[in-house]
C-alpha cells in the first residue's frame, strides 16, 4: 500500500509536486528501498532423479539433449540399467564437465549385494510311481504301514494312472493324500492296454485289482445273457459295480460291440 501511494504521488522532476508532497526522512528511505528492489526470476528446483527414468522436463532442466535421452531409453529397452556414474558416462557420452554439473542430481540405484548365506535347497518333487518306502515315509502321516500299502497297491494295478487311486489305499486320510502330492508328482504313468469287456475272460477280469473272481463271473454271465455289452448301464443290475468302481475299471476296460 505504501509503495502504491508512493508511486502515485512521488514527484517525477516536477518542482511544484515536490513542494506539495514531502515525506519525512524515514518514510522516504522505505519508499526508496521498495523502488530499488527488482523482482528476480525464480528458477525451478531440480530434484535428484534416477537417470534410468529421465523425463523430457528433467532433460530440459539440466540442458540434456533429446539425443542423449534417447540413448538412455534405448539402453533401458535392451534390458540394462544405469547403476553407476561410469555407466551414465558411457551411455550418455557426455563430456566430463557436463557430467560434473549433472552429478549432484543423479540418484543412482543402490548396488545389490550378493548374500554369502547358503541358498536353501530347492525341494524337488519325486515321481510317485518310482517312490520307495523310505521316500514315502518322509511325508508327515505316513509310516511303515501306509508306505507298504501304497506300494502294494501300485504293484497290483501296474502303477498309478490317476491321483484319485490313492483313495483306494485302505485307511489313507484325505489330508495325508494332500501332503503326498506336496512331495510327489504323477508325471510318469504306465502304458496300459485296455481290454474289450466283450472279449475278456473271467480269468483276465479277475486279474484286475478292482474285480474279484465272483464279480468277474457275474459280469461274464450278464454278458452271455445279453450276448453283448454296450455300456456300464447293461451291468446296472450288479450292485457290486458302484459308480467309483466303474470309474476305476474304465481305466482298464472299454466297450466295443462285436
């Protein structure tokens, strides 16, 4: 306000105005100091930056050409990073004096130190169809008895074909089965040649783990009565053939009309 009034009424080479408007010495000093102050042009603050992610504006602030910026971006696009001052010099190809001016604003990534601690052993799953009793007993919940039952079943069926066949191990709890698959895989399965249920003999049926001699006889008896079997529906009268057993037998048998 003082400056506004002073500029409005301050005499400019006007003797009459000078005589009409006179300030005391203290006020005159304040006016003179305000007039003497010239506004200075503020500069944008330059904050430290990671050269790997230099922006166009940052390049403008530091007077870095777009050609240099493109070199940095091409270097990044190749999958590499500027991790040191020497990297910055090599990539940008800027003269040393220019690098010295930019250096205070560079925020280089912190170096990654390789730990001297030994790496933990990576747990590699084993193949269940090749596991030994000792291998199986490494699973929590499996002792000597269950390990033997698993291997006995595997031998009888010629190797596990699907994971669900672990359900056929007597007494093996579902939570234990989950832990088994945390240690083992079923990538290597045996090659099974399926047999035509309309041609197979009672002896061949009885050789399958899931079919007892009495059940084999009943299947052949129904087949003889119907002359041919088209699907499991034709064997629905046999109560021993529940849905689970049919699923298991489908791994080894197929229906093909004669």
